[in-house]
């Protein structure tokens, strides 16, 4: 059994051999912090035992390993093939897992991969080493439907899975823990993941957004990018759909000189010291429920909070058209509802929105869809 007892939280997580356990909580509740603490990189934050032995004393990472949210922080080689060869020098590795998950991207340089395949790279490299227990932080983030299915089928037992995409999580796990307010962690009934009222109350996802019906106005953007005609009318939501690596982000990059675009690399897009300076509007801070974070540095916040701040900054801009690249990655239920309200306001203001997404929770918002393949 793996037992994680964070010193900064009331409660603990217990994972029996042979089961998959889910971990849920709002943005900033401490899911990523808990996973990092379980690796005992800082021995002051958690007590961790594996089969009654003190893991933090031995730090045997054949017993516990993790897929982190920032996948680039755990990459050691330029390609997954090279990564696997490097790992083989130190312990046994099953390269079949890596080859199957990456397909013909197995020998492609990490920096040339789409964000979805970067996530696959990290998952494949950790699973190939076959640790006794594995901790996964947002494993479905950035993945298309095919990627979600592929990863779901290979996530082993003896796993702790922190994930906002409740629909995928509830298919996979046996039991669930929830962190509240970065203060306590408790086991909850798995049935709660099917309770829409509970999910909304706790700021979790797992519910769909209704379509916003509105009349579209005059054309405000008309450009040709990579043989695709990108037209936007006043109040229109255009969605770029397609598998990982199809070129959705590339199209947004080429549009960035004409519209205000937020990309997935959140840490590279902050140019001010505080959330207040970035968002520049009290009204928008309130809309996105960021008032209590207004004087904080964005770098001190969770990935989901960082994305929410960047989306808020785009909304507060004067741009007639906004582009968002996978905006719902790391987004909790509270942020999803704030995003929905923003979309309604954009329509009222006769502005346009381009979404590159795989997320079924927000595709219902699309007025027009372009499938890139």
C-alpha cells in the first residue's frame, strides 16, 4: 500500500495495490503540490510510506514515479527513442509501451511535437520504466479523443490520477479523494462524480455548457491561412478541431499578428508582476473570480489559474477577435462557468472568438467548425 500524508493538509491518501485512485479539487487547491510532495523532493512536506517503509528515506524511484503537469521539466533527451535508450542504462525498460503510444512520432524531437504528443512523450517514458506506483498530474490535458483513449487503456493499476476532466476520470478510477481549500483531503463516493449539483457546488467539471444562440453580425475577419479560409462575423465563435499535431496551434500563430492570441505555454506570456497589472480591469477580475489573486505573482499560481488570468487579459483587451489555444486545459468547473459568461459577453459586444480545442465540454459553444486533418 502507498500512503501519502501531507503535513500541510488534514487527511491522507491510501492506494491499495490493484486499484486506480482519482484526485480532484478546484484550481489552486493543491493537487500538483501533493503529487510533488509525494516524490519527497522536499522531505518537510509529506510523510510517504510504501508497504510500511519510509519512501522519503530511501527515495527508490522504481517504487514511485510521476508524470508532472509541466512535462518539459522531466525530459532528458531530444527524442523519446533517445530517452528510452538513456533509461536502459540504469534499469529495465519496456519500449513497446513508448513505441505504441507515440507511433511515428517516436523519433521526432520533443521541441517539434504538438502539446498533445509532448504529453504522450512524458507518459510513455514513465510507464516504460514500470514503477510500482505512478502519480499522474492532468494526464488527459492537451490530448485529443484518440490520445485520451490510448492513455486510458495503458494507465496501470496502483495509480493516483489528478484530473479536471471528470468524465474521463470517472470511467477509470475505483475510488476518489478531493482536496478542499488547500486545507483538507477526504475520500468521497465515486457516485459524487456523476452528481451535477455536487460538481457545480464544489467548483468541479463534468457538466456540459448549453449553446448560446445569437444572431451573427458583419464580417470582421477574413484571411487565408494554410489553405483554410478563416472568416469571423460579429458575435461568432469559430472552433478549430483536429487531432494532435494537425496544425491548429500553427494556424493561431500565423493569425497572431491580426488578432489577440493566448497560447498553451502560459509562463511565456506574462509581462507584468501581478495579476491586477495583467488583467487591467476590476470588472474582468470579478468576472473571472480573480479578486483574491489580484496582488499575487502569476508564477506563484497553478496552471489552471494562470490560464484563467491570460484569458481574462485577452477579454480585457481592445481586440475585436480573440484566439485561444486549448483554453480549457487545467480549467476547473468554476473557471469553465466564468469562461461561459465571457463568451456570452463577447457575443453581446459583437466581438469574435477562435478556439483551438479538443474539449467536448466547450465544443457546444461553436457557431462554426473547421476540422483540420
